[in-house]
């Protein structure tokens, strides 16, 4: 087949480290490897964000672009963008036992920002 790369089957070689592990040991190894991959991304995300990134996250939470912008702007105005706007919505939702959607809409309307500040700044404004 011209134009296709042939992949050598190395399954037997790659499985040598796993063949004698139990299902639980394989699951533990999977999660350990997953953490190894994800931890640097989480560290990067904690120190690098932008309004565009935060709007994108809020959009993926199910909010429209017209809803996302004022939520992100509210976080910026209050110095909370570094906490992650999705995280702010989530934490306000959990604190008040309301849906994520309701929490986001209330933040969009200018409500519950004092609670968000309290959650993330320990009551300091």
C-alpha cells in the first residue's frame, strides 16, 4: 500500500511490564501514569490563563458566549481570574447547593460575587 506507514506490532514487547499485574495493579499504574501526564498541565494552568481561555472554559460548561463574557469580566474586575472562572462557578454552585448553570447565571447578573471573593480570598476583599 503506497502512502501508508506500516506500524510494527510491538504489543508483546510493551505488555511485558503488565503481564503479571492484577487488575487492581494495572488500574493503579494507569492512574499513576495519568497523573504524571496531567500534573504539569495543571501546574501550567494554575499560573497561565487569559480572558479568552476562561471564556472558552465557561463555554464548555454550557454557557453561551453572551453569558460567558460578563461572568469572565466579573472575575477580572474582582481579581479572581487566576482562580479559574469555571472553578469559581463550580465552587459557588457547591457552596449554595445550586446547579452550575444557576450559579453561573447569578454571577452573570452580578449576584454572589461576595461569596466568590469569600471562598477564594478567605473573606478579604
